């Protein structure tokens, strides 16, 4: 046997081993590719309806946000009105208190004077 024959035997053996390793690897890669393709097709079929649902949900959220914003504006106006009414009521009650206090004091003094007059007048008749 010549060195060329030995080289050819080793080369043939290496090609055989390489083929024995590569064939199952290539078959597995083919199965994996098919599975990935099926998964991608399924994903594409599910993605379109899902994106439509997400778009519809986003539109609904946007509508709800606008509605909440309008309600908050209405509530803010109502709170301002109630605050103004409370301030007006406070000012009115203070003005009423300030205007009624002298009258009540005068009536109280008149009543006290009449009571004193009645005591003095009635005491004078008993003697």
C-alpha cells in the first residue's frame, strides 16, 4: 500500500463519518425548520385578529379616558360652585350675625329693664 492509498482510505473513512454525523443533523434541522414554519404561520394567523382586538381596546380606552376627563371637568365645576355657595353662605351668616347682634342685645336690655321695672313696681304695691 502506498501513502496515496492510505490517504484515500482515511479520506473515505472521514467522509463516511462526516456523512453519518451530518445526515441526522440535517434531518433534525429540516424538522426544526418545518416546526418553526408552522409556528410562524400559526402566529401570523393569530396576530392579525389579536392586533385588531388591541386596536379596538385602545380606542375604547381612549374613549373612556375622554369621558373621564369630561366628568372630571364637570366635577371640578360643581366643586367650584359648591365652594362659592359655601363662601356666600358664610358671608351671609356673618353679616346676619353682625346685624342681628345689636338688635338682640337691645331686646335683651329692654327685657332686663322691663323685668327690673316689674320687680320694682310690684314690690312697691306689696308694701
